[in-house]
């Protein structure tokens, strides 16, 4: 339901993606409209997440969700978002308010997660509000793969994101 000020209260439509043997968790902030329409993480065709994974893992992926899930499972990667529910204007991270945090603890308890990587500053900001002091996970902020993050070229992203490989 849209409000007069352009905000909409949105509950995260996707379940966290992880397996019992997942080693790393990558958290975005909150799914964009395009991702919500697509039905899986990083569904906006201009988001560079999947292209980045292709380069880091020397593979090629289609837009098929099952193929992407298989890739994540085989590489022990879990995906979710730091925010479970919020008021948001369209897909704008800068508009996010009235946040309900995601239950990250359940994912960590039910897997072999060694570290959490945050896809961008907004994800990192809200992840830090999640009280995970019982775990030895600090959370590592990485540059956003969003097309709005034009400051980072794909090569820059590869250079920053290759750290995830050392945790797998």
C-alpha cells in the first residue's frame, strides 16, 4: 500500500537462500522492485552481482533461478538481506526507514557460515545493528554491486570482492 509521501511498507518477499554446509553469507540491503519481480536475489539485470560471481568463479550463468541456486549451493554461498521489512520509496536505499532487521542468527546457527559479507554501506549499517555477539563473525563491508555505484568499475569490484574466495 503506497502512502501519500511515496513510501510503501514492504515485507521481504524472499526466503534466505542457504544450505547446511554454506560457508559464507552475502547480505544485500533490501530487494529492489526488479528483484522482487524476478523472484530471486540480484534480479535487476544491471546489478553486477552475478557478473561478478561469473568472473570470480570463472563460470557462466544464465538468468535461470535454478541454475543460480545450484551455483550458490555448489560454492557454499548463502544469500539474504540485512533488512526484513521497511518503508521504502521504489528501490531507493537512501529512502529506507522504519526498519525491521532480518533474522541472521537463524541462518548462522543452521549452517557453517564462517563470515558475513555486506554488499554495500546500507547492508553494513543494518547488519551492525543485528546483535550477533555470540558469534565470531565481524561482517566485512564490500562495495555495492548496484548499478548506482558507478564509482566502482567491474574490475574494482572484482579486486574488492575476491576476499570471499579465501573463506570458501
